[in-house]
C-alpha cells in the first residue's frame, strides 16, 4: 500500500528547464567533474522537512488516539520509531532543482553577492541521468491539505501491515515496547522517500524538484563521501551528469546571479564556459534582480 503511494509521488515528469543554484566554486566543480553532489537529506540546507514530516505524523497519531483508537500502543511505538529513525536510520541522498531559475530567496540562500549562478538543465537529460543511476525524481509537495492526506495514508498503511503481521504471529509480546518495530522497518525506505519531498508550505515559491537516491544502509561500504558544511561534515554521493564520450556537461541555460560587476562578470563567465566547451544552448542571462547584501 505505501509502495503505491511512493510510486505515485515520483510519477510526475518535469517539462520545464530544471535549475540548480550554486556558487562559482560549485560551477567550476560541476563543469570539471561533470557531477553534482547529492547530499544526505538530513544535512541539506533546509532539511527541516524531515522534522516537518515527523510533526505531521505526530499530529495524525495524536488525533487518532484522542478519538479513541483501538491500538494506541501501535501508534505510540510508530511515533517513537519515526522520531529516532528519521535522523538515525537509512541514508537517502538528494540534489535540488528549481523550476524558477531566478528567485531572490535562492540567490540569498545559495550564494554570496556576486558569486552565484543557476544552471539550467533539460529535464529529459536529468531524468535520463537519474534512471541510469537508479535515482528517482519527485516534485516537492507544499500544500498542507495534500500533506495531511498523504500522512493519513501512511498511518493507514502501518495499521494494515501491523494487523496482518500480528494475525500471523503465534504469540504477541504485549509488554514489548518495540513489538511492532519489525513492521515499521518494512516501510522505512518508502517513508524516507515521502519525507524527502514534503516541505513546509512557506517554501512554496521554490517550485522544487529533487533527484533522490536509493536508500543506503551501510555508509562504510557504500560510495559515501564527505564535504565541509557550515558547521559540520556533510555526507554526499556523486550524481554523474552522463554525456557522450569526450563531450562537456550539457547545459541548457544559465542565470548569472546578482552582482555589482555585471559586464565583467558576464564576460569572465562566458570565457570560462567557452574554455571548457560547456556552452549553454540558450545562452547566459543576467538575473536583473537588485540585491543588497544584508
């Protein structure tokens, strides 16, 4: 049941250019390595969506228990399990794209004044890269009613699985505070995939799409790397921008972010791309957004 929910969520197909905001340092790394870094979703800049998902589950469970649910122990165990596993369980990696490549909030969030670009990719190209690396692409959900409906379906799925599981068990350890945990483990990957694209409604203007990795359970033997974040090490995996042999990374369009040096910045960006053969099909556009650094 929950697998059907996840597959439906990741069934949308992007039609418009997908923009990835980054710094000049990020741009040079992407062009030279022909890769994006997909970060562990627990460490992303706006990773509060994981807490947001947990809060939605808590609200749904509280409402059910208050209404006199027949198995409050099941629901309380699920909430405890979610609270722990959502930050200590399987690893899921994602990279973000925006339908809008020219948002002031994103220039402020992803780059310092004068040092930002948003790289536009053809959506079919990104989807092809994702399929060949077993990533999925999903459109983030911001609508509160849609989110509550999804979480209700998730909890419904947990109840169905728990009922089937314990009907087939000879003895139910009623006093075991983790008696349902083996049920919850069956949905962990799908729950993480759902959490990866549920975002707080206040972020709605972003129109974000995410490429999301398969779940990794062993960071020691998996291809997990680490980079320096603002205040901690951030786990990430490499997402390859696949291309024909000896061809540069395929860019569709680029926005240059706010800068006090528009002409010379456009000139040096053009030279860098030409030097590396990474000429965007639709050229480079200055963002035209007045931005005073705070």
